[in-house]
């Protein structure tokens, strides 16, 4: 739980920082460091997945789902930039990046809430008598 929530809180802080601070080199460094930290922590989470999913088919399904999610995320970002430019006339790249971080903030809040709920639910089930 601590590892998962740490990763999500670091991502949340990075998204929030983009919305609060000007997009300059210090912010880019902060976001990059956060990315590297979450990448390192994520490696531990991947290791946990391999231990939890001993069935190779389930692990393969999880890997495919993650790859599809990455592709959907990239496609959604591209579509967002296109909509900003073509539908709203927002062509300034800084404005586009900032606007795109609002839905990312909402998604990250939802992820954190779901994570808290999932671990709270699993903890309650584990302590209930059979």
C-alpha cells in the first residue's frame, strides 16, 4: 500500500506543480525527478505483480491491459492537443500542456481514492471472521 500510494502521490504532486508553477526548467527538473522516482518504485510494483500472478496467462493479460492503457493515454493526449488547436484555437503549447493537466489531475484524484478504497476494503475483508 505504501509503495502504491507513494507512486500516486508523487504523480499527483507533479501534475499539481504543472498547474501551479510556470513551465520553466526548475519545474521540468522536478517533474523529471518525480518521473524517475516513480519509475524506480514502479519496478518494485512490477515485481510484486509477478509474485501475485503466478498464472502466466493472467500476467500476460495484465501486461496487455497496461500496454493498451499506455496507448490510449497517448492517443487521448494527441486528441486533446488537436481539439485545443482546431476547435478552440489554442495553439500555444504551454497553454495546451496546462489545459491537458486538468483532466490528469482529476484522473489522479480518482486513482488515489480507488487505491485507498481498495486497500481499505481488502483490509476489512482480511480481518472479518469467516
